[in-house]
């Protein structure tokens, strides 16, 4: 049995920040991905998710309220579709593009994910030094594996600690990583390994579970993707508080 219930981790934490969940559906038929963003400031809350062909972007809901777009406007999700690799990339920043570019340069190299992140560091938003969290799902022959990563400050702007976790999928089990342990000032960064959580069976169930348990004041947007392992059309769901 998974160690944690995702709904409990979310409902008891008013500010996990941005979070990634990846794993296998309860029936074992789907790969499941979820990514959410939260915000405390007007600038952070002024966002929506918008899909485009091959990915998904954040954009300002009200352009007149944008203060600093550098850390809030990016592609959280990009799809890789080459002869050598089919994959989904999801992150909390513009490192999505870095990972994508490294993979496209060497699509057969499994180290591309880690190699890309070796060139990046945590966000330059002192005093929080928000971690960069990233995930990748690699598909092959009706199955998949996945990796999660976090790039963290040691509490100073000078040292970045990089961690990568690789997983073989298990039905009904996922792993959850988020930028912050809880609310605070400064906000404490996530600590330890990704949390093992129980997953439902469908994109709709996962979207409802996550959205209903995120803090009502701080939640902003949610993206969920379910990929049928036997083939067929993936299901993508986007929920925006501002729409």
C-alpha cells in the first residue's frame, strides 16, 4: 500500500506551492500525470493554463496586472514524439524547454533529462530560492517508466543540490513532489524523497481529487494527463480558477 493519501497531503497543507504527481492508474491501464500551481501574490495568482499543439503554457489572465513575468510564464508541459523516444515532460519553470532541447539533440540518450538539469539551478527568488521540480514519463512498448527531480538551494544563493529519482511503475501508485513543505516566510523548500501516494484510475478522478483538496484561496491552475498504455487518445484536463 502507498505510504500516503494524496488528498490528505493536499488538504492538510495550505501551500505546497507547485506540485507534480506521476504514476500508474489503479487498473494499470494508464500513465497518470498531474501538475498544479498555487499563488500567494497577485502576480502569482494572475495566471491560467493554456494548451497548444505539443504542450501547455502558462499565461497572464489579466495582462494589466503582470509585475514580473520571468518566473510565472513558461511551458509547464511539452511532449516528445520522435522515432527514438515518446515522452511527456512536466516542470515548474522554463527548464521544460531545456530538457526538451537536450532530448531532441540526443533522443536516444536516457541521461538527457539529468544532463539538462545539470545546467540549471533553483529559482533566483531570494529569500525563498524556490526549487525547480521536474518530471519525465518515457513510453515504450505499452509500458513506461518515469523520473522526478528537484534542484534545491542549501539556503544560500551559491550552492545548488540536485536530486533525481527513477521509478518503475506500479498499479495504483504515484509519486508526488512539490516546491514547498508548507507556508512560511521564507517558505521552506520540499525535503526528502518524493512522497508515495495512492492514485485513482482516470484523469477525471485524479483532477477532481487534486482540485478539491488544494487550498481554495491559493490554488490557481491544474493540468492532468492520462495516457492509455494499450494505445488510444490521451485525456488532457485543464482547470483554471480564473476562468
